C-alpha cells in the first residue's frame, strides 16, 4: 500500500509540474500576442497596454511558481530525507523571494498605471 501511495504521489507531482509548464507556455504565448498588438498599435513606446501585458504575464508566472512548489512539496512528502528537505527549503525560499518581488513589481506597475 505504501508503494502505491508513493507511485500515485509521484504521478500527481508530474501532473502538477505539467500544469506549471502549460501555464508558462500559454502565458508567454498570450504575452507575445499582447506585446505585438501593443507594439504595432502604438508608437513603439511603453504604453498602458504593454504594462497590462507585463502584469498579466507576471500573474501567470506567479501561479506557475506555486504549481512548481506544490510538485516539489509532493515529492518531498514521499521521500522525506534530510537532503530532500534541504533542497525543498532552498527551492521554497527562492520561489517565495521570486513571488515577493513579482508581487511588488505588479503593485508598483498598477499604481503607476492609475
């Protein structure tokens, strides 16, 4: 039974990582389309439309980071040795710092757009 739970957990972790990849791929595609629209509709300068594209991309990247962290937590839950726990702590710290700075950048951009 224990091996079955490990197997299921690993499959769920792979699915969650696949969701993170899908989120990033779709977000980048959406950002490229939005950027091209903003670039060709304006004078090539930063516009509110291009800022909106950046903010939307940042939101999706934050979601993808959360998915990736969830997959790491699942993997650590099935193999909790000290090495894995240390790696999870380092990864969680880096992703939390990235999320913090992305959130701060988004708030700053939103204030500037008003």
